[in-house]
C-alpha cells in the first residue's frame, strides 16, 4: 500500500486530501494530512473584519471535520524535508516517510521583514491583525489613510484594492470621507500587475478621489513620525497605514534546494511536479509560479495533482489533457457599495473586466457562505 502525505491543512491540502479519499481504494493508498493547526481558516473573510462585517472568531473551523474520515490528520509542524530519504522531520521530533508527497503549506505574511512595519503599520493578513485594525478604524476621525502593497508576491493580489475601495465606502458611511485623504501605493508602474484590470481600477479610483502612488517599493515605516518611505525616495505621511506585508513560504522551505530563498517551491507550471521529482507535487500559495496566490488557484490546481497521483499509483500515464494545469484563476473584487466584479483568466487568456455590479456582489457573498460546504469538502 502506498503512503500519500499532504503538508498543510488549508484550502489546497484539504481539497487534495478529500479528492484522493473519494478516488482511491483504501487498499491502494493511505492519505495523511500534516498541519500545524487543528483549525482551517477561510482567509478571504479577514478582509471584512476591519469594517466590523465579520467576526474573527467565526472564520475558522475544525480541519478534522472538513476531512473525509478515510484521511488521517496529524497536528505537527514540519521542520525539515529530506527528499533523498523521502522523509520529513517534525517539531515534535517525529520522522515521517512517504511514497508520494504534496506540499501545500501556503504563504506567511512577514511584517517583521520591513523596518518599522510592526510598530507603525497595520494589515489584515491574520485574524489578529485584522481585528486590531478594526479597533483603529472604529476610532478613526479622519486624516490620511495610506493603503499599499509592501512586496510582491502576496496572497490574493486583489485584496489591497478591495480593502481600499471598501475603506472608501466605510468612511463615506461613517461621515468622515470628506476629511480623509486616501492614497493607494503599488510597487510597479501602475495600480495592478495585470494590465487589462488597470482601466477599471483607475476609473473607480478617479470617481472616488483615491490617489495612486505607483513605483512605491516599501523601504521603511517611521512609526514615531508617522511617515512611510519608499526605495524610490517618496515619503508619505499617514494617520493609519495599511500595508500588505512581504510574504514568504513556510520556514522549512526557505533556502531548501527544492525552493528559493523565500521558500517558494520550484514547481512545473503544468504538471505541478516539484523540481523534476517524480513523486512530489506542490500547489496553492507555496509554489514559485508567477500566478495569483489565491484559493481559487488551489481549487483549480487540486484535480491536476489528484489525477497525477492516481496515475502514478496505478503506473499509468495521466488521462490525456486532464492532468495539466492551465493557469486558471477566478477572483472577485468587492468594490464596496454592494457591488463587485470578477476576474477570470489563465496562462493564455488575460481577464476581461466589467464594471462592478450588484449581481457579482451577491455571488461573492454567497460564495463566502458556501465555501465551507463546497470547496474544502471537494463537492465542486
Ligand atoms: C485577506 C485575504 C483575502 C483573500 N481573498 C481571497 C479571495 O477573494 N479569493 C481567493 O481565491 N483567495 C483569497 N485569498 C487567498 C487564499 O486565502 C489563499 O490563497 C489560500 O488560502 C491558499 O491556500 P493554501 O492551501 O495554499 O494555503 P493556506 O490555506 O494558507 O494553508 C496552508 C496550511 O499549511 C499549514 N502549514 C503552514 N506551514 C506548515 C508547516 N511547517 N507544517 C505543517 N503545516 C503547515 C497552515 O497551518 C495551513 O493550514 C485571500 C487571502 C487573504 C489573507
């Protein structure tokens, strides 16, 4: 019997585990998930915590309950990966071997990587940080709100845009928009990394009087003077600074021969195999692929990994055309005021973006509720 080990009980790892449990016979393979938390977080909900629209205590559920009973779950932190020995070491001191390995340990926001960030900036990339920001925004009486991206790549590329648009609507409803300046910073030469998305964002920013500072590569935050500085020499004063922190892969992957210095795993863009290893795959945020680090990415990648593992176990070629990832990503952009739009794209087709509307917003809200029943459980 083969042993399949899945690292990470987040969106990617849970979908793969449940799909494998449906697909494989118990006598062919065992499936084990190793995760450093007994909880599974629905991270998109964190975007709404700062505005008081989501309760941080309600965005996580038991990973055990989301997993098919045929999948075993071990709560431990992977501390070392030994590909030559087909084994992993854990923080509790265990060594775990595998026949097939799936790496789905996600990405980690690293505010401490930027001077002054922890003391001077806020973010919404953990439930705790999002809740601190909720308190700050509740007490905010107007001034300068600077929102920006402090390093690429980061998870959910549209989240900082969404936060900016939601904050604008929030401040309007609070009656303090007219005495608040909103500035959005981005490291590249425009407001977003996908050119076809830029005109819609620019139009929204213009209509809502949001100023964009592009080519703003975060250098440091001066918490005392309340100024954020870029490598390009721009300095912006702020009353509240909401920065997307730089992200890295899981600590055990940083500098590993199968990953780069930041821990992004060297992954084939189509097969999702890791650095030519025949029995190791990576998916979700942890890959080095130049695509969105998004739950939808993990969702569309998971069937590819499952098809490949099933074929490998049965010593067959994967079904033609099925076991190939084409770069498919789908992301909603919540634009505030009860409207949203959607980006849908793959490696060969950039997204065509429409003006935000109520229908897409309803879809986004419905998806946020239905996630638990449909996505990690691999119903869709
Ligand atoms: C504010 C916000 C808004 C977002 N909005 C959207 C959106 O609208 N649409 C969208 O598609 N995506 C969105 N995302 C992104 C989405 O949440 C992630 O891309 C998705 O969760 C990635 O799945 P993953 O399984 O790769 O990583 P995760 O879901 O983060 O799971 C990683 C798992 O690995 C575990 N782990 C990590 N290190 C170790 C270790 N050393 N040992 C053992 N276990 C470990 C973690 O505990 C976790 O269970 C958003 C994210 C944020 C923060």
